[in-house]
């Protein structure tokens, strides 16, 4: 596993948004990220794949500004992330977690409008610009008819689309997704990623999505970064990463790779 | 209050966000209820007041109104408002709809201060402020700081540690209160019990005038921060990825809620359930938007406590029932209702 040359043909689309150099992070002496270097370009659609505990979500949270005590350097548009005010970062970068639990019965539209927070000046009221952005975000995510329903009463798929709408109301350049469809059924997984794909294609939004689901990743992402044990082991287009050899190295599972009939990448099927 | 509840605007399709008009439609009724209660309450009591009597200088009617009822009603409005807002803040901060102003130990801290003052025989008034209240406020401040520094030591201000520190100190101070209670004579002991029941039986305007600047300042700060309270109430990562400085926001909310509670409790003793019943009732009818909850709870809380206190001083007249008993009798069943509510119900 160490002898083999890792794939490195990053299919970066545009100028780098993030530049990461020797990033290290650990929770109380347990190292999670062991020196990661990478660049993520404008308009990229990156899938971060890897087994549980590999450090994917930690990496994403660092990009989102949620974890700030790392060593190494992470630059956003050439500026060290630590020097960017969280409000400024929130105007460019939005984050969608695996699952969102609400204690209070905020309605979908209230939550979407909270995405306007980084753009709002001091004051209590939502402006017409805020409402327009929220409306547009809800239209894109197919959540307009949920506007006045309490979030606590929505289904898992509806919740994730509302959270995505709230992220889009931030008017971000970069969308970070942390296993956003892990609790959704197949139909809602596809519905969710169809929306994300449109954002990437039509609005050139940079997407970084963490997922366990290699097939889902291969169907939508144009770049796949594989993480194992706190380090990248492969980075390239999905076809080049999704070989039985790499997948064995990443997941320790034997797989067969099948070509999709529509030519959109490959399927993998575990055989071990 | 039922009429006011139905007049709250429901969400309509195609209409979202908070506009000044919607804000007034939601907070306005709270202000009206507050004004109505404050106008009516002074007229209620074992002695009926006549308008002519009130207007003539030096009359008994006027003295009863200006020297007895009005100070008490104004103070009650302030205590109720402060406790209700503190309830909103702690519920948002701990993301727990069962949190109250006293969850983090402030009631035990101020009770300990009051009990020590009584035990030392400091039943005196200094510059218009009872020494008992000075000690009670010192006890509250000690608790606030202890809980904060214990919780903060683990980096940030983790909600769970905050809760744990508060509940622990509550037990420790509660035990010390029991100790002083045990060590005091019958007269002191009865005074301690009365203090800890909570009452608005204050003398003169000075308790009101000493607390009103603190309370109004804290409420104003939290109204200004209310959009950010929404973010915190939705979740810490949620708030952080939407640009909020979560640590600072939590610290400010914690101290504002604590000072609101400590300042009024120093004079009134711990009055329970206001901080639970009022925010919940408002949340039921107006939704969980803190831009409405913070100002609305202030007015509704004031109205609620003045109503309870009016009942407390008139129901068994000339004997008074401690107002804490009334709020608990109303609040207890409400609390059970809250626990028994079906999952997925609005609040």
C-alpha cells in the first residue's frame, strides 16, 4: 500500500479557492489529520470519500471555520482562514451537516431567512432583499410549499432541503456538505444531489461533499479525493480513483467495477 | 388573555420574515395586556379607591395608591418582566425549553446571601436598600461567576458543562441554606422561609428605582441581539456557520440572563414559574422568533406577575399569600401539561 504511487491528477476547474498545506489536527493527542495538502478550485465538485473515522468530516469542518485549532495552513482566496472573520467567511462559504436537530419549532422559512444573517446589518427586520434571496433559495430546493411548516414536523428529506435552502440564502460561493444524504432514502438522495449538481453547473458553485457512498459520489462529482487514516490516498477524476486497487486500499473491501450504461462513470459492487 | 391570543397573526402563505408590521402585530398585544393590567391592578384591593379620593392631596385613598399599591405594582411588573426575559435567554442558551432563570443556581445563591444576612441579624435598611437584598445580590453574583468560571475552564462555554456546574452549585448552596436555617432561631427561621417563598411586599420605590436601570439595559441589549439568539437557539454550528461569534454571544446572554435574575431576586426572593410559563405561552401563539419573544415576554411577564400578586394580596385579605405560591399553583399544572404534550406538537 505504501509502495504504490497514489493517483494524483486533480481535476481542478478554476483558480484555487482553498489551498491547504500540511494540515494537521487531533482531538486530545489522537491525531485525526496527519498532514494534508490539497487545493480546491473555483467551480470544483469534489467528493471526499473514505471509511469512518478517516478524518473527512474533520477536514470539512476546518474548511467551514468550525474547527480553528489546527496546525499547518489553510488559505481561502490566499488569506489564512484564521484571519477571516466568521461573518465574512459565512458570506462566501455555507455548510450543510449530516442532520439538523431543532429544539424550537422554527418554520422552514424562518430557518432559511437565518441564512441571511451574515449579510444583515444591525436591526431586527428582514429586508425585501433578504426575502428575495430566501424565496429564490426555497425555489431552487423545491421547499416553497414547506415555508410555513415547523421544521420539527418535516421528513428527513424535507429537512435536508430546507437546511440546503438556508445555506443557499447565504449566497455562498462554496457549499460544504457533510454526508448530507446519509439518512435519506434513495429517491431523496438523488433529489438532493440533483439540486446540488444544478448549483454547480448553473451557478458555478464550488461543492465539497463528504460521503461514504462511492457510487453516489461517482455519479455527481467530477473530482474524488479519498481519505484514509488522516491523509489523502488518491485525488483525481472518479474513474481514476475508483479502481479495485484503490478501493481496497481505502475501504479494505474487494470490489468489482462496472461501467454505467449511460456512460456517467462506474458502479462498484463489493464482492468480499 | 384569550382574546389577545386569537388576535396574533398566523403565518400566511407567501408571507414570511419579520417586518415592522408583523412585529407590532405580535408585540403590540403584549404591550396592551401589560398596560391594561397596570391600570386595573392599582384599583383592586381590600379598600376600594374612589377617583375623587385619589385626586385630592393628602387623602387616605391617595396615600394607599401612591405609597402602597403603586410601588408594589411597578416593582412586580419589573420582576415579572425580568424573570420572563431571563427564562427566554436560558432556554435559548441551553437549547432546552424547560430551562428557567433559576436552573443555573441563582436562586440558591441569592437565598444563601439572604439567609446569611438574616442569620447575622442584618435586618436593616441602608440607603433605602435592605441589607438582606445586598447580601442576596452578592450571593447571586458569586453563583453567576462561579458557574461561569467552572464551565469556561474546559474551553468555550459548553452547554452541558454550564448546566452541570449550575445544577451542582444549586445543590451545594441549597445545603448551606439548610444549614443556616437549622442554625438560626425561630424568628429568623420564619423570616428565611418567607424570603425564600418569594414576595413583592416591598416598601417604597427604591427597590424599583435601583433595579429598573439594570433590567432595562439588559433587556435592550438582548432585544438588539435577538436575531442572533435565533441562531443560537437553532444550534451552535448553525450559528457559527452563519457568521455569529458563538462564544461571545453565549457569554453575553449568560450574563444578561443572570444579572436580570439576580437583580430582581435580591429584592423579591425567588419567584418561580414566571420564567417558564410566560415564554412558553408566547412561543405557543407567536412562534419561536426571539425578536418577538424577548420584548413580548418582558411585557407579558410583567402583566402575569402583577396579576398573580393582585390575587396574592386580595384573595385571603387581610392575610397575604406569598406570590410564589400563586405562580406555582398556576405554573405547576402548566408544567405538567408541557411534559405530557404529544411529540411533534407546536411547542
